């Protein structure tokens, strides 16, 4: 255990989403109501909101990356079906 005279290093604070000063009075009141309804402080609410926004952006980026990949080559049966749908010569 640490001695009472020793100070532990301060915990890193999570990055704040939007500093309350950047919000207008109406936005701040709205977000404060939502935070109170969720049982959180305004700062905690905004940090959670920012974390969720970043997670959604990351998921969208992964989805876009997955769509960029070339489609897999068709297997034997898929090629046969494609030929079957072509008109006879």
C-alpha cells in the first residue's frame, strides 16, 4: 500500500466530447436534461456521447473497407449456373 504522504499519480480524465462552453444555452439545457434522465453528469454524458460517436464512425469505416474488397471468385457451381443463364449460340 502507498504511504499516506505519497501522492498517487492523477488518473487520466477521458477526453470531453464537446466542452460545455462550446454549447449554446439551449443545447446545454437539452443535454443536461438527457444526462439527468440517464442518471449521469453533463460531462460524463458528453464523454459517453463522444465515445459512441467515435465507435459508430469506426464501424462505418470498417463497413466501407469491407465493401471495397473484390468479390470472391465464383466456384465451380456458380460458373455453371452463369453459363446456364446465357443464351445458346
